[in-house]
C-alpha cells in the first residue's frame, strides 16, 4: 500500500521506548523525516542512529516536556527551514505518574493533566496554523482504552477521557483544512523496562491471571502492533478518519463506542 508520506516531516514525543520508539522507526521506513523527543539523551541518540541518523535528516531532541515553557522551546528548536512545517505529529506522552488515590490533591490532578493532555494541546496550538496553510496534516494522540471505561486510576482515566473527547471534537473543526486528527486507544502493551516487564518478574501470577481474565488474545500487545497502525493514520490513506477513536487492545476493552 502506498502511504504517500515519503519526505513528510514528523514529530514524535515520548519517543525513546515502546510505542513511541516503534512509531519513529515505522515512520522512518516510509521515508518520513522524524524529530524524536524524549528525556534520555543516550536513548534518543541511539534511536536516531538506528534510523539513519542526522545524515538522513532525522533529529533527536533530549528534553523534559513537562516544565513550563518546554513545548514552546521545542517548537522554537523545530522552527527551522529543515523541519518547518511539521506535517505529522504523534503525541505519545502520558502515564499515571503512580497517582492512584481517587481523592488525590488538585496539584496531583494538574500533574496528570499536564503530562497527558496540556503538552499536546500546547504543541497543537503551535503546529496547526502551518498545517492549515498547507491544507494537510495528521495529528494522532496516544490515548487509552481507560478513557472509555472504568479501568485504572481515576485521575488518569478522566484526563485520557478528556483527550479522547478533544480528539473527536477537534477532528470536526480541522477537517475542512485537510487536517486529520485521530486517537488510538491501546490496551496493555509490553515494553522493555515498563510496568508489565517488571510485573512479569516480580508478580508472574498476577500477570498470568491478567492475561487470562482481561486479554481476549491472552497475551500483551507488541509496540509494532500499535506503531504500524499509527503510521497508517499518518498517511494519505487515512483521509476519511476524521476524529476517529480507534481501540487497539487485543480484546481487553469491554466498552461499546458510539462513533
């Protein structure tokens, strides 16, 4: 299938491991020039070298996106002839921050909001005007099946639900300008060094029961099973996916979607 994105310029946040890393590699295989952002300089450098390095036009940016002003600083770094305009964005930042108390402080709620939604909103505000000028763009948010049903910590579920609703609503707003905004809702994906990797060693009985009871496919997802689908959503072939909300969860979720 011809995806039609060779030579496009993409930004991937949270790029050093798991789904983000997979998306970077999958995009690069399609000839996309990728800017990959993560906190670890070593991991970012290794990732960029693995896809051809700066000689192929790719860029690695090691920075923490959470501090105030960080998204704007990143935009300034990319606002060069080489990377401007960014035409494809995959927002991969997110997580629970280990905040599990449903009665946690407002400050904790703000931290969850910042990581899972506010950074993406800020970058979108900066990047969308150029997409509108070109009448083409692809913005994909990494949400979660927890955004559509009650599974996981309340603050995380609630903010991911807001991100999913934002995607669905904003997708309609952007459609006339040739910009397709979507969200993927992954289930449990195994990432080296991630939660399920640690649990497999420390609590194997818990993992076995989880896979048996919760995962219809009886295994974890693989990063590339998300990454390859995300790249399709970045493509010309996804032009009819206006505001699409797509679970990719191995049958883990049990909600119905009124799309």
